[in-house]
C-alpha cells in the first residue's frame, strides 16, 4: 500500500483519536492496572500485526486507532505507578529518571527496528515487534504495578533531630551511624528480615556502606552501621522518613528486648605529625569523632 503525505497525516490523526478514546475508556474501566497494561500490550501487538498484513487504507487507519488507544492505556498505568511509588521529596527526580528511560528506550528501539526493517523488510519487523510484546507479558508479570498505592508515603513529622554536644557544621562528614539492637532468641530470624527492609529504606534515603553485624560472644546482639555524606545529609535522611518507614521501624522495635542505642560519629582531620625520620609530609587522614 503506497499513498501520499495526506494519507500519512490521516494515520497520525487516527493515532491521536485512538489516544483520546483510550483516555476516555480508562475513566470507565474498573480493571486492575496489571490487567489493563497486559490488555494494552495485546492491543498494540494486534495493531502491529494489522499493519504487517494491511493493504487497504481502512485497515491501516483501524490499526492506528487501536495502537493509539493501547499506547495510552499502557503509558498511563506506568506513569501512575511511578508516581505513587515515590515519596514527595524524590518524586521529581524519580519521574525524571523514569522519563529518561522511556525516551531512551524509544530512541534505541527506533534504531534497532529501523535496522531490522532494512535487513528483513517492514512486514517482518512488524511481526517481530508483535511477538516481542506478547512474550514480555508473562515475563514481566511478577512485577506488579501501583504497589506503592497502599503505602503511606507522606512525611513523618514526629522525627527527632540528633542533638550533638558541640557545634557541627552542615558540610562536615562523612557521618558514621551505629545502631545497637538486642533481640530475643525467638525473634532472631524475623528481626534479620525486618532489618533488611530498614536497610533498603536507609539506602534509598542517602545512606551508603550499610551493613549488619552480630556479636559472636553475645547471641542476639546486632550492630547496624551506615555512612552519610555529611551532617546535613543525615538531617535530610530524617526529614525524608515517611509514615510507612515509621511503621516499619515500629514493627522492628517490637522485636527488641530493649530500645536500640544510636551513636553518631563524624570524620575529622588529624593534625600533621612530623616524625624524626623526616616523614612529615603525610597528609591528614579522617578519623571518627563522636558527636
């Protein structure tokens, strides 16, 4: 089928009409996000197959309508899922990364399918893309959409900032945080699983070098350690804590014999040391200083 630029404009307009129709359909459908995304993927695969076998303008226009509606359904569910999974302080950056992947994948896919079309022909490229969509549906089924909707990601405003006994500048760091726990023997396995979730939240909020250690002479005594880039970053970590994080920490504390003990140490530069052997050009090294 070969037509001029006017018909190409009609096809683009049909995609736009399909997009509007898909948006209106979303307001009336009560199907879950995962099912709708799967239906949209199947619809897009069907549109690609119709494109591959189409020899008449009517079938090409119908394929564009179906592609526009399917595309809207899938992207809408992905956008909403990304938004509800992010707390307020990270939503802008998270969505920026999400869009970078979307447009990056579009760019890379355009190059790949263009090369495949050059080698195998347009019809084979359509069929290969449709097959890839159908294969990805069961492969991606284990990852569910909009799971963050059930979490309370609003800021927990009842956190308490650390109060050092001396003046600490905001840019000083890194800061070493050590948390000591004492756990009853019957809660040991449950505690370790809960602490892994806490570690994931801490790393999400800016911590690094996170680790957990158990005392070899005192079973049930655990030490959690992690680093923050600066004192200001540590304060931000507390500010970023959500109500969902607080619920997780509360469940963790219920497994303890006694309240956890938290200490903060900040890196400081040691003064230059001049030895008798002439090695006075050693640079300062950071060492821990408790605050």
